[in-house]
């Protein structure tokens, strides 16, 4: 029987997320803005992604990898989501 896996987006997942990004071949870096806001960036070829941390960055890349250039939700997908979760 396989072992149940539970992972929560928390501090102990930041470095594994960063390592996963590197394994996917992305150049990863971060910058702090003048108002002390931190942004993480991942770049590979013509792909450029930005998020507030490595976990979110990995998620944004996952969205692109699954949905491609047409990553945005359609009106019907938005309506379905809102109906299900906006109660």
C-alpha cells in the first residue's frame, strides 16, 4: 500500500519548490522593491514568470504548463468557479 502524502504551502516547502524550479531548467532570482515587497522570478527561454514566493512561482508555472498560451479562464470557467466557491 502506498503512503499517504500531505504537503501544505508553508516555510518548509519554499526550498523544495525552488529546487523543483531549478530541476525544470528555470533560472530563478528575487528582487525587493523600494517599498520592501519581495518578488521571485523564473525564466527559461522565452518564458518569464513572477510571483511572491517560490511556491506561488511553481504554481504559476504549473498553470502555464497545463493550460499553455491560453492559460486564462474562459467566461464559462469563471462562472462555474464562482458558482461553486462563491457562496
